[in-house]
C-alpha cells in the first residue's frame, strides 16, 4: 500500500516539475514543428482566403510553416470545438467568429466562448451585404422587402449556416421590417452561397463572400450593406440605416487556441500574426472583401469577446432562439 502511495506521489511530483519547468523550456524553443490553423469554413470563401494570406505572412516570423485545415459545419462551431480539444501547446490554433457566440446562447455549443479558450489576437470584422443576381427584377432593397412581404414563404436566401451572423442578420431584418417569412437555405461556406445564388437556387445571398469579384463582374447586384456607413468600395450601395431600418451587423474574426496556453507561446503567436497583418497581400485580400482590419491584443480581445457574447445573447433572446 505504501509503495503505491509513493509511486503516486512520485508521479505527481514529476507532473509538477514538468508544469514548472517544462512549459517555459517548451515556450523558449517554440515552435519546433509546423503549426495547424483550423478554419471553420470551406476553401474559397472570404474567411478562408484572408486567413491563408495572413498565415503565409505570419509563418515568416515563426520559422515554421502554418498548415491550413478547413473544418466547416455547425455554423462555424466545428472548427473551434476541434481546436479546443487539442493540447494547449500552440501547435493547433483556429479562427473564431461570432457563430460560436450565437451557438452558445442557443444551447448548441459544448464550450463557453468566454472562458474555455485562449485568445491570441483579433484580426478584423466582416462586412455583410444582401445581393441578388444581376438579372433579378429587384433593383433596390425596398423593392425586395416589399416583394417578400407580398409573397410569404416564397423568397429564399442563402447564408453560411444556421446560427451564423449572416443568418441572424436576415432574421433580425425580417422582424424589423414587419415580420417577413423567408425560406432560409443554409450552406457550409461562402463559396457555396455564391454557387447557390449564381445557379438560381436561391433568390438572395447574404454574407461577406457575396461581395468582391462577383459584384465587380456584375454577376451580382448588391442591394444593401449592414454597416454604420457606406463602403468606399461600393459608394452607390446604401446601408440599412439609410433606408429606414436601424440595423448594423458585423462579425469579428480572431485567432484562438485551447485553454491554458503558456503566455510566452501566446505572445510569440500574437507577435507573428500582428506583423502578418501588415503584409500588403493580406491587406489587399481583406480590402477585396471589404473586411475591416481591426487589431486587438490578447487581453483586449478577451475583454471584447466577453462583451460581444453578452450582446449576442440579448439578440438571441430577442429572436426567441435562446436555449430552453
């Protein structure tokens, strides 16, 4: 009996030494192998393309490649869930968006976005818009809303998934506009939204990936944006506020890791991605999708996540989608 106790105490002592001396040593050498960055959307969308450009820039300062893994699904919650299940050694990190904050309040998330992760850095915000095909009879958002009211449950829109910010943006607009009944077609990512709209499978696309080249190529007509003010890139497109709907909807984009990551490792990652944000190619792709570059350090990003999660909780309750 005594021998077993001695073994247990010895193991506990070893673990204590590893925690006390192992992490600092590991942090000093970090990284010694490739880092995996998980994107919770398929390849080809705005999140994927901007993140890949940022990773290419950041890996120059880390001395190791950053390997991209696309893990779409669950309204952008599958990716972060997989990341947070990994060891907190800095070799698996991921992109975090508002989809997790929404899912948490809807009771569809297995972790708390306010407590169960390590915040590395905030990167920026998405710009959301509502678009139709170029051959659509809807020329303005007012015409589209009026038509939708006159044809309940006949107008469809595509978003990047149930419980995502674009989905919530449309549902909130339906309430503010007087109770519109749209058909929601959830997709796995922005590229799929674009394909659905281009193919005529839906009437409208909502999100950030509908912006950019397809609007510039005049294949899509952008009806409105969910911003505080008009975009420099689309000066002719009004905001929802301008047409009488007091709605602004943006979603944050940040980098997170598993809970308990050593501070020196977090700092190294933070510094590399911060420098990566200065890369001209990354900034060019952000501009292409009209995404706003908004840097926050680890501490400020954590505070922001707390405040924003509370804000989203109020919206979930307003829409009647809170967990029962």
